[in-house]
């Protein structure tokens, strides 16, 4: 027999410790802050030692609380996974995938039909958002993120490496305004990607790396990488694009790379998920499928 304190007290501790706030924990669990305080008194009385301390910076964990928190988070993750496994077969299956909007629209969604053909019993909910998902509170099974892969406490598998390339519509270069070398960009409108600064080269940076001293600040700006690519397809100018997002338009000849000047980046696309989620067959099926979809593009690179 496991000797454990009340489950409600453990849930209250995990939420309060994660937020370092009784109020935010109360909001998450749909109770009052007073109820969280009461559960903490019950838990600390059961343990015989404090888990929180208050100082001028606000609510802080004691050493015992710091040591316990990761185990509590993992424990509740596993409880949630166990519940999902018990529910398997009792109704329609569904997984939720968190992904940045541009990657969703330009890479993931056009391929989803193939997954649905393999798994017609499994519904996929694509949650397109720029925010980093908190698996402890969000109803999300797996995420695809653009970064360096350092996602603490989570499993992260590299999906796609990335590089930055100049792209434009095939009809944009002309005899009067050719696009044969970086210096020729002075005669063209530059389209800017302001969606996120990390891992995305600005035109000013790119031109300096190409040996072009001036320019790179003027031109239309967009807060989504997919809109940058669509503007280039529409012939509005030359864009710096992530290759993985532009590859479908390049293969369909809606875009061309006017000259070979590819800029590598140490950022990549990663499949991110809690270890406990990998025990769910539906989640594992999606992860295996999306990695298999990315493999041909990785080999091409």
C-alpha cells in the first residue's frame, strides 16, 4: 500500500508550485485561493514540513518544494496518460497538435490528408499559435516548434533543418531589372518577415553577409512568414524565406531562387512532447508519420 497525502492537496501543490501563485493555481483548478491555501495547510501538516515561503519577491518554494515539483509534474502527466489509455476505444480518437501558423499553413496542413488516409479513425486538431505550449495545463499532445531544441523537461526530436533563401516570382527578374547577384536587389522591392526575430535573418543582415554594404530596411513587412511567401508569389518583391516553408511553392514553380546564396541557421523544426505522451498509440502514430513526411526533404537538403 502506498502511503500518500490527499490527491486534491497534491494537485493544489503542483499547480501553485508551477505558477508560484495561489491565485493562478485557483484559476486553473476552478476553486478559490482560500481553497488552495487550505489544501496547502493539509499537505504541509501531513508532511510535517513547509513547502512554500513568502519573501519580498512573492511566493517561493522551499528546498523540499523545489525537489518535489518535477516529480509531481511527471506524476500528473502520467495520470493523464493513463486516463487517456483507459479511454482508448470508448469513442472517436483525437490528438491536438500545437504548431506555429505559418508552418501549419505552408507545410503541415497540405500533408494532413495523407495521415487521415492512414488513420481515418483519428481526428487531428491543429492548434495554430505562436505561444509556447504548457503541456501541464493545455490540452495538447504534441507540438512542432522552430528553435534550438532546448525544451526543458520535454522530449524533442529534430524534424527539419532550416536555411534562409531569397525567393521571388518567376516573372520578377527582367532584362531591365535582372536578379543575377545580390547587388541587383537594389533595383527591387524587399519583403520583410517580422514574425519572430530569433532564427530569421533580416535583409540588412543578409546583405551584409553577401557583401552588399547598404540598403535592406525599406519595403513591406508582415508578421507571418506565410504572408511573406504569398507576397513573393504575387510578385510584390523579393523575400527571404525559410526553405521548408517555401519548398512547395518552389517545387510548383510559383517561386524561384534567383541566385544561389543560401544562409544556414542553427534553428530547426522540432517535434516536442512530454515523455508520457509517447505511451499513447495515437500520439506515437502521428509523431512517426510527421517524421517520415520530413525525411525526403532532409535527404534533399
